[in-house]
């Protein structure tokens, strides 16, 4: 049943999963991201697909799981209501579609979840909401409070105000947003539902010999290259953004699965630990809240380019960044701001809290730490970024 068909039916759909959540759950706190490719097409939302996915989430909730849904679909819903003139492909019109479609999308979710007796809440987020420590904590506390009350929160980027034209305000895709939400609430499992079975060795739409990769223990340049080849159509994010989201979430201690949203009972099966799609195990232990905030990279005010020796010291030896290892500075940041640290090849190493502002670092870079006081007339310690204030990616 698509959005253009009769949406006024009030009979409760059969969820078809009686007893499906009776087995023990392997994951108790779950964030599910559903993309536009699953929710419908250019003509609007697919209500039958939405009803099936909502039934799965509702039954997980009743089985004791805590659930957050990160959803696309506002633009799809707006397109159904306003139409989609071929001559209008500009960003402002997409914002108009999102503004009109957001209420329609939430109406559908509210109706579908109400059939199962589940209360929902809405959270529209932008980068600015999470870019400062207080905003991050406020959002975290709200989401955790809703989980405690058994409410299913439906999260989306605030497309009406968050765009590339508003510099620094957009996440860019809901894959990244879902990883940040998973980190916010200490999720056990992040599920990225898409229109393919997972990550393949090549684009399965183009290469008949492409094979599904069932598990990725380490996201390296080879995996990133595969993700770049295995793109998807129809949404703002492709497989590459999903792999980057997996890197972000697994770094903070969550398990991530990329799977097809059309798999029968995919969410309950994954919550019970069944092997479906491509699994990315946690890359390390749970990070404390402040390091998760830094890892998100949303608050970075600048970049420090470090030499090869400093890169090894930071990532492999868990040591601090000293002035001698800094090659160059980008951006105008102050002492206490978060910065991105990158190697000499431009690859991101992680995020940290700067012990000195950009102007001071420009003076002391390349110098020994015992020269800081002589060069600046004061010092805030020997480290530009202390190891306790650095988180690697």
C-alpha cells in the first residue's frame, strides 16, 4: 500500500511475528536508521513497508528493548503532497518539501505505532544542537529520559534549517546522524537499513560476481574503497556514508549492522543476535561521555597537522601531542576548543581538546616543550593536546 493509496484505514495490521521476540535479546538498546530507499519512491511513502517496520520496533519495545528510530522520509512525504515539478531541483524547494512532509511523516508514524499501543516522540536535530558540550548533554538527557519512559523517539535532521548553505549546520546524511545518536545514548546496536543486503565486494547492482561481506573487524582503506564502489541510489547517503557511520559508532563501543530493510523480520532477528547483512563489531570499550562528544567531531573548531612520529605516538602509543610534532595549524580556535588532528598525509587521526589557542600553537609548533614559556611568556603545560583529552578514530 503506497502513500497514494487509501491511507484512512483504521484496522490494525497483523504484525505476523507472534513469539518472534520470545527468545532472549542479545542487544537491549537499539538505534535503527531507515533510509528513503526503504520508505518509498518518488511518488511518496510506502505505508505497507512502514507498517511492517513499525510492527517490528513495537514488538521489540514490548519484549523489553529500548528503541530509537532515525528516519528519512520528510522530503518523500512532501513530494507526494506538493508534487515534484521537474524544473524544481534546488535546495530551497527541498526544504519546502521537508517542511510540508515532516508533519505528514510523523502523522503516519503516530498512527502506526498507536496501533501497537506505543507512545512516540519527535526530535529534530542539527549539528548546532550537538556542537557544544551543553547542547550535547541536554540532548542526551532528553533522549535517555524518553527511553526510561518507554517512549520510542523518532529522530530526523531538521532539514528546514540544516543545509549546506547554512555553513556547519548539517550532518549531511542520516547515517551520520544515527551514529551520533547511538553514541549519545550508549546504544548496544546500530542498525542501518538499506536496499541492499549489506556491504559487498563490488556494487551488486552492476556486478553479478559481487559477494556479501558478512563481517568487518577493521575499517581500513580497503573497506572504504569497497564502500565507495557499492553505492546506492535515491537517498542522500550511500554505502560510503554507512561505513563512515559504522566507524564512528564502533569506535564508541557499539555494534553496527548494515542490512536490507526488506529482510523478513530483520530488526527482531538482529536484536536476538542473528547473523544478517554485514556486522561491524565494537572497535573498543565504551568511551566516557566527553570522549564520545569529541569523537563526533561536530565541535571541531580547527585542525592540527602533525608529523609521522606524532601520528604514531597518538594512535599506537597513546601519548600526548607535543609542540615539536605539529607541522601546521588550520582555523582560528581558542584554548579548550576541540580540534581535529590529522597526519602528514591528511588522514584524520582523531579529535582532541587543545591546550593552547591557534595563535600560540603557531608560535611554539616544531619547538621543544621546555621552550614554551620563553616563547609565549607563560605556559599551560608541555602538551598541545594531552593524551587524556584525545580520542582516536
